[in-house]
C-alpha cells in the first residue's frame, strides 16, 4: 500500500500495528503472504465493536461491493492498494455485535469489471477450514486410507453453497494458490489456507464446479519462481500435451456388478483358472471411423467395452490386465511414467466411461487388473518432482532418489505421507473403480538399493546391506491393508530376482503378494525356443530347470509386452526355421505355457502371431486373420484357454507338487517331455507329451497310471490350427507294459514340433467285472 493511501480500518490503531498490516498487505499483493486469511475476508476491529472490515483481492475488478445478508443496498468497498485490494467497513445489524465474525452466508460480493460484466459470489475467505484435526493427524501418521476423499478437489455444498474444496500437501511451500481460467491463472487471487505444521493447505471456493480446469501454484520456502503443479489427487486431467487437472465427481455411477463383487470378496483364486490378457488400450484396435492422421484414433473405454470384452470372452481369458491407465503425458511410456495417480487417462474417455468398461467386464464374467507403478515417477515439471520446491515425494540423495534405468525418481518409502499416498491410491482403484487387483511394476527395483547401480552409486541400509528396508516395510503394509479391506484382491508382483517369500504371508516374513511373475521360466523357455531344434538336445535342462523352484512361489507364467518390443522381435520371429517350423514352434510354446503349472498371462496380439514387434503407435494386425496359419494360431489360443478353464487338472493345483508329475523329463535325445497334470482328486489327471523337434515319432511309448482308453483332447499339430495333422486318430488304448515307473503305457504317434493332451476317457474294467458284464449264453 502506498504511503498516501489510507485504509479506513487503520484509523485509530497504533502506528506499529498499522505498519505490520501494511507489510502483510504488500506481501499479499505480491503473492507472497503465507496466511491470506490474516488479510482477506471478514475481520473484527478491536476498538470498533459491531464493525467489521471485509477485504477482497481482485486485480481485474473495477468496483467491489458487499451485499449484507438480505440487504439490497450494496456497500461499496474502497480500493486500498493499486494491485487490486479492496476493503469495506460493515456495521453489523443490531443484536449481531456479539458475533465477532459472521458466517460465510452472511454476505455476498458484487464484482464489477471494466467491460461492464457483474459477478456476484460468496467470499472464499469467509469459510472455515473443512479438514478436521483428526484427518490431519491420520495423514501425518500415514494411516488415512481414504486420503483421496480429503485432499484434491471435491465439489461440496457448504452452508448451503456449492463450490469446490481444494486441499494439497506441500509442507515446504511458502504460499500455495489455486489457479485456472476462473482467476486468469493469477496466483495472487486465490491463495490457500495453511494448516500449520501438518503441511496441508486448503480452500473452499464457492461458485466453482464440475469440469473446472486448475493447477496449484506453489511458491517454495527456498525461493525461486512459482511452480505450476497438477493436483496429485485429481480424479481427471487434461489430454496431453496439456497438463492441468480437472474437477470431476466420480461417485454418481450406478454400478450393476454387485453379484460379481460379492462373489469375488473371497480369496479363492488359488484353485480357479486365471488366464490374463494383457492389453494396451490405445493400440489393441484403432477406430475405423477416424483418419490415420488423427493421433486420437484410439478406441474409447466404451468402444473397448463393446469390442474388447466380447473378444476376450470368446478367446476364453478370465481377466483383462490393462497397462497403466493412470494419466501420463508421454504415449511411448505406455503409462509406466505416471504423473496423476488418481486420474484415469483422458485419452480414452472420462472416469464414468472407465467405470462402464469395468462394470461391463464384470457382467460378462471377466476380471480387471491394472498395472500400477509405485516404484518410480517422472520428472515432468507439473508432476510430483520437487513438488513444493523440495524433495517431497522422492529421496533428496540421487543415490536413493533417482532411477538409473529410466531417468525417473524413486519414492521415499520411509516417509509416512508418501506411503499413505501410495496405499490410498491402491485402495482408490478398488474402492471407486471396482478393479479386481493390481500388477505391481518393477518390484525388484524397489527391493534393492543397488538395483542397476554401480559401486559408489548407492547407499547401503543401516545394517550395511543392499536391501531397501523402507520399501520392504511399505510393500508388506500395502499388501496387509489391501487384503484386509478387499480380501479377494489379487496383488501381483513383477519381481525378477530370487528374493524369497514374495508370495508368502507377511506374518511368516513374506512380502504378502498373491502372485509373482515367473521371469525365470519365461527367459529359459524363450531362450530354448529360439534355438534350432537340432541343438535343443544339448539344452534340455532349460525346459526342466524351472520345475526345481516352480512351487517356491505362487507363479504367473508370463509372455508379456516386454518380450515383443525394443528389438526383441515378435514371438513368431523369435522361433527358428522356415515359416512352417516357426508357426509350429509358436503353437508348441503356447501349449507348453498352458500345460505347465502356474497362472497364465499373454500379451495382446500374440495370438495373431505377428511378424513385427508391437508398437503403441498402431493397431494390432487384425488383417493377419485372413491367413490360415495366423487364424489357426488364434483358434489354438482360444482352445487352450477353454481347455485350461474346463479341466481342473490344469488349474486346480498349480502351486504344489501334487498337481504335477514328470513321466519322462530326461529324453534329451528326442527333445521330448512328458508329464501328468492332476486335480486335487488325483484320479483326475491329464497326460501331456511335447515334442520339440520336427521329427514324427510313430510309436513313442509313455507310461500312464491307469489302464483304459485315452482321448486326444488337444493336438497343436491339428490341421485345424494350421499343422500337418499328425495324431492318434482321436484316442489310444493302453497296453500292459510298465514304463516311466507307471504300470501301463501308451504307444503314441507324436507330432513334429507338437504337443498332445490326453485324458482317460473309459478306464479298463477289471477282469471279474468284465466277465460279469458278458451276456449269458443259452443252454
């Protein structure tokens, strides 16, 4: 305030008090005042009982008036600072003098702008704080699991007035403001109330609502320019390249999946079939109605519901796993560099659209899993990095806080508020979007302090070791909370090392995950399959070694997106030999995956057998289905899924030896593997024989535990799948020749580069029973 400008409210106060007030006004008008409620809004005047001063900062306004309660006579405010601070003295009605400060609905502000436009609104600085001390205590303690309902932007009705309540955690900020088109992105107009040592800032702005585009402007205590930050708890964000948050209500959707949710609250997935179709929503299929030049030609969530769900169901998949749908600015990150953890990406539609997709999945009997990225986050200026000018979400020391592989930042798991942010986010997707589980990305990078780091580039833990004790504690707590609140939830670890007990309960020292990707199985299998068949006999153990540890964890057998990008070639192109051998090998690979114990995961498009690597920039090559070998591959994957689901022997006992038995694991000369898969009732079993050479074996003998007729229920070399048609004419009878430690045996015609699944159809009757069954000849 200039020396020649006098505030009516300063009359009669001492020079020292007036000087302090003037200093605060200067800070406010420069956008540097940490406590805007000290200046703005209604304030009593100590030596003038029954009189209030109401101050309003509105740089663009030409005039400001106060409309008291039901009075139609506006009280003009005086401009007391050239930057746009107005002040009005209000004499309270008779009988109201005992009430020092009026309620927020006692008056309105009338703002008149130079273009003649008039706006009437309630004063944001007349409202009390909405967050309770208990809320703030739980946030600081790290146990506020519904934190997303308190922080962020929420449409509220306060004292009968609708508006938006904003709240954000920024403990090292000097000033936080809400900015957007509604205040011309001027951080001086709506500075936010500080809740003291909690580090939380909040403000209720009446008159705002759904669809508002906004950010937080943060001025750090460390100085520097003000930063524009997206809301970490926003439920919606702008489509890239724009980066602002959007106010969105997400509680109005009417769910129809109550039956599914009730059935899946019980953790009974261990003995159920689980076949996961991993999907990148933007490239599964592109819209035919949009031009190729349009970079928004992805299917929407609702279009995916209409097209993806029927396809996945027809193909026999039990679950769809979506690569991260949390908001991210860079398409080529596939979502793994998340900037808005609570916002479903706007690329494919609104939050309600995504709820519709999940709802439809459940109605069709398909579960939904989401990829989730708590291991790291990107450095984008609008994101979590240096959020309040300090290393708030990340470690300050780059030896702990930066990720060398991806150029991203690592969460500080030792900070209660950061743990709370991540756990409440995990719960959010189950609470609000009904998802059935999370696949946790890059767990290995969380567990080891020296992950991808050279000597001298990492800091040991307090015991001198390389284990990240804070991350371990976080993962255990995460799994405990998720399973306590949603018992049927699946939490799957992408963990590529030999860390013990990843899928064992936390009370036994484990990490508490339900499932873990078996990266060892995947790497060994793909390495073996890439070898020419003539060399496979020398690497036989690559296909048997995984059985040495197959039941040490609850494993998923993945053939994921990571194996068909960045120069690794498509699955078909990994296979050796000419085109016929490549297709036969790939059919054999899929059969091997479904025959082995462990839940299944297949990346989208692999069932089409493309020759090109996957790219997020284009649709899957659906035209390949016009070619018989590709169409045959798709049919095989569908049949494998349906067989896996229908036969309890393939899915009921996947995590213990009772469900698997080698018949012959040592026939390296012929590169043939044979084994049994059993259900819990051990007389329910299947026989699997897999031949990894292009040689037909006409009379290959394998042992079986029971005599009778064995039906060939699937043969990957069937002409139906594009094979050569070598098989056993539908069934084969046992012979009383002991082999492989079994009392009976089968002589099989084993197809080249093929696998056959056989099931006992008619057990042989004992001789006595057979005699009794014969007709009696007439005398």
